[in-house]
C-alpha cells in the first residue's frame, strides 16, 4: 500500500510550526506495513491543495492530508478536497451537534475568556465537509476530519490528528517489513556492505547518520525471510551493536 502525506499550512512553510505531523504519520504508516511514497507541504492555497489531492488520489492507494480544516479564513482544505472530487460542502446533523457540544463545553470551562473576547462561532463553517465523505468525529477538539474515497483529512493540531488517525489506522497496511541495524562504523566505511547486500537480496537499504555516535542501516523488503537473510549477511560484514 503506497501512501502520500500532504501537510497544509503557511505556518509550517514559514518555520513557525514544526511539521511533527508528517513525521508521526510516516512512522505509524511504515509500522503498519504501508510504504510512504511522498511527503509534501503546501501553503493555504485552495487551488494548489485541490490539484495535489486530485493528482495523488489517482496515483496512490491513499492520501493523508493534515492541516487547514476548520472555520477560519485560512482553512481551505475541506473546500479543496470537495473541489478535487467535484463535490459541494454539506453539514451532517451529527457533526453539527458534536461541534455545538464542543463549543458549549468550552464556554462552560472558560466563561471569562468567552465574555472578555465576545467569542462567536459559525458552527456550520466548522462542521462543513465534502458531500459524500465519511465524517470522523473529533474527541480532542472542535473540527471533524473526514474520509472521501481514498483521501483522509485530519486537523493540523497534533493531538487531534493523532486521535482521528487512530480511528482509521486499521485501514492502512501492506507487506513492507524492515530491520534496523545500529553500528559505530563511519558511514563511508559501509559503502561496500550496502552495495553488496543490494546486489544479493531483493531489499532496499538506507544508510543514515545518527547523533549518538551510531549510524543506522535500515533493511526493507516485502518478504520477511529475505529481510532476515539480508540483515544476517550484513551482520557478518558490519559491526552491529544493536538492532530493532
């Protein structure tokens, strides 16, 4: 299963917000056996998001979009996904009721802030989702997520994104398995071993420098026995101090 991750937000591109969502999603998807084929961050540009979603929905098994959901002026993701599938935005009653309940709970918990700032909310703007999508009720915040065809959309707030992803985590998977070997050898000294294992086994091997004086060799393939054999071949030629 090939998955592409699209992060939406001017604040991410400006460096004001660290893109922890993409890193977390890539790790969870890889652990499930899926292959992350693309990670891209784009600005809050409705047309660009729509074009990317439209292209990727055809190219990959699934597309995960984070950020840009909600009812503020720069929240364009729901509109963009609707555009990509030629749909309108609609409000399901169950989603509206959940947003109203979340607003009421916030008002009860923060009466002074609500009064001080005279907070008003366009409920429908926050509850609107592309027509025909499957709503994902948000247990951690105000804005729902959704699934439309093979496109999964989550809010950008990390706790909310993670909570909604867990609701659909079982829908991602694949045959990819991997083993990571840790070595104190300099990365330049690993070139022959990496080339050799690639020639002999149907696997991919990534060599990554680490900050704890250990470099990583990650062996990935679609057959667990082949990955095990490739890792064993490497152990005979590389000093390995740990693995996972």
